[in-house]
C-alpha cells in the first residue's frame, strides 16, 4: 500500500496510508494526540490515582508500536516523574528505517540524546535498557497472539481505526487486553465508538468517556474491575 510522510497540525510528522486514508497519528497533531490520550489520561492518571506511593515501577503494553512516538513520550515522562518503566511494544509490521528517518520527533520534542534512535535500533524480541529508568522490549507479532495474564499496569491501545481494521476492536481482542492487565490496570485509546465501548464493557472493563485530543470530541479510558 502507498505510504507517505505528512506533517500534522502541531508540526510533528506521521505516516499516512493513502489507500485507507488512515494515519498512524492524528492529522490534528501527532504529538498533541499522543500526549493527551496516552500520557495524560494513561500514565499520569495511573501514577496519580492508582499507583501506590511506595512504588515507582510501572509496566506498559503498547498495542501498535508503530512510529515509537508513544514510547519516546513515555520515556521522557519517566524521567520527569522519576518512574521506572518496563515498556512492551507489539507490532506486526514494523515501520521501515527509511520512514523513521523522516520523522521529526527528536527535533519537535527538543530531545538532546539519541533516545529515539536507540528505541528503533534496539533488537526485536529482546529487552533493552534505553535509559536507567526506561526498559524496552519490542515484540513482532499479531495482537491476537497475546496470551499474557496479569502482566501490565497500563495498555496503550493504538491500533489502526475500526473503520479500516474492525477485527482489532472486538470482544476477542479486548478479552486478551483484560487478561493481560493487572487488577485496577488501565487501558486508554483514542477511539470512543459505541461498538468499542460496548466490547470493552462486555469483557469486564469499567469504561469512561473522556474529552478527546484536538480535533476529536472524545476518547476512552477503561479500568479492569
């Protein structure tokens, strides 16, 4: 399928799949969307509302590792919040280095280190200490192959939209997400479709609709009851 690098409304770039008219991140602002959905309503919410004061260790599963934008934002947040994060990114079709080299996240985020490059240079299926506080494991597999149980505190559910890949937004997939989370674990996603909320509730999640990022009315946060 034809792919191209485009610039979103906040100046950060993303990948567009022309045939689907679908992007890896919001055209209204790639960084703005990722910060709002996954950092603010995922990581920061968990850190302030659920994480015990005596603990500074969080495990995160990202469904749709893609460009690595959510990962680098989480790495930056781990330094600011003084959290130790084990980050697991699942991706069936990794982004090419040619495409990654055209993204401008290090520049847009004013990152002075090689952290973003190291995230993508790290081998798949192995654990890597990207920083002292951020450990990364990238796994190349389909979402349906996830069989983890009670492993993660947070899931960033960032798959392509249900319009183009409805099979990724089903009770079957969300049941796997529910099982993979620890009790009181949090799942956040940009989608607030009625079918998505119903599927989440049907497998046991407590679902809350929240204000969406720029250009989108709503998003969803779900907690494992």
